[in-house]
C-alpha cells in the first residue's frame, strides 16, 4: 500500500471478499443468519409516524425547546431512518425486492428529499466496488481533501457532511434514472406535498433541520467517518460495538456488515460471536464521539485518510 496525492492506494481486492470465503469455509453455520429481519418493517413505520406526527407540534415551540429537541430527537430519529433505508437497500425487510423498495419509499417521506432508491444504487456499488476511485462515491474527492484541511476545514466539512454525501455522487458518478428512481421522485413529491398542505411549512422546516443535524456534528453521524477512514494503517473497515448501535440498527458492526451484507443488523452480533477469530484482532472504535474529535483534531487523519483502488486493473 502506498500514498499518492494524500490517499492510500491498494493493488489488492477489498478485504471482505476473502474474509467472507474464509469464514464460510470454517463456519458454514453462518448461512443460518442470512435472511430478513421480521421486525424491521414495524420499526420503520413507527419511526416514520413518530417523525411526521411530532413535527408540526415541535415546529410551534420556542427556540430554546425547538433546538435541543431537533438535535436530540429529530436528528436521532432521522438518522435511524437513514439506517433503516440502508437495511432496505439490502432487501432485509421482505423476501421480495419490490416490497423492500415500496417500504423504502415510505421510509423516505420524513427525509423530505427523494433519495432512497438512488441511495440503494450507490450503496450497492460501494459494497461491490469498495474503494474504487470512479464508482465508490463514499470516497471524498481530491477537491474536498484539498480544500477542507486543518482544524477549521475539517470542522466545516464534518458540520456539513450530509451535503457532501448528498451531492458528491451526482458529480463523481451520475447514474441513469430508471423506473424505481422515477417512482421514488413522484411518490415523494406527492406525499410531502400533501403533508405540507395539511401541516404547514413549519413542520417541513423542522424535518429539514433534523435531517441536516442528523448528518452533522451528531454522535450517530460519526459512523460515516468511523467506517472506512484509516485510523490504523493497513486496515480498511472499522467496527464499533458500543451502545449507540441500539439507535443505529447495529451499523457499527461494519466489518461484519461488509463481510455479509445479506445478514440483517439484528443478527450481526451473532456473526461476530460465531467467528470471533476473524474479528477480535481487528482495531475497533470505542466511541463514535471520539471518532469525530480525533478526525477534527488529529493532523494525521483527514479527508484523504481513505484507501483507494482501481478495480479495472
């Protein structure tokens, strides 16, 4: 592995393909963990209803209640919905893909902007082409890494990282809109238009603020940085096993997730328990809050602290 233009470059395939084969060879019982999470659809519906019902009431509160509630509750619920849509991108709520897609459209409603199906397209590319400089839009661009350096630069980027994740794919790897992308746009515009008419602009603004905070300097948003930024040279993906996983659908089990994306988050702890020799020796994050602090303050860690590869080689 070498450094070029600040980024780490690897000539090897992403590590999860090999580890998945080795785990299955030693622990074929892991296949019993494959399948859907029967409770996921109920969690999603509960979160969506909670966010849509509470938004118009919170929108009427005084700022000294509004701001902390938006950060503690609005942002946290929004982020959990992000991660529910992530689970749906792997078709983990229903056996039939089409049902997962429809549920993703419902989950998308309180996020205001239609993104669920586009996220699925890009996220699956992130899995199968991890680190590819052309197709993995999870990677920061050279321009981002050049501009957002140092303490102030990294604070600005981390504060606005949801915007970079939203707009970066359109510049790095624009995709052709297909049937479900169109369904997502039409469904979202129709439902959010009706909701707006019924509850007013204040609720929409609250939802938008919650979304922004959910991808800003928020403890749950730390997983964006924790998952693949190099905190230990030679390791590409990182897990976190702390209590915030209860609000993040176990996305902290990220090595485990990339090894077996067809295992729902509820069963990833069991995967680690089944194959401990493959995970116990890896570097793990103890705190997502500390990840944000280290990312901002440690001069050795920055936007170029990612591993790239050219999958066409």
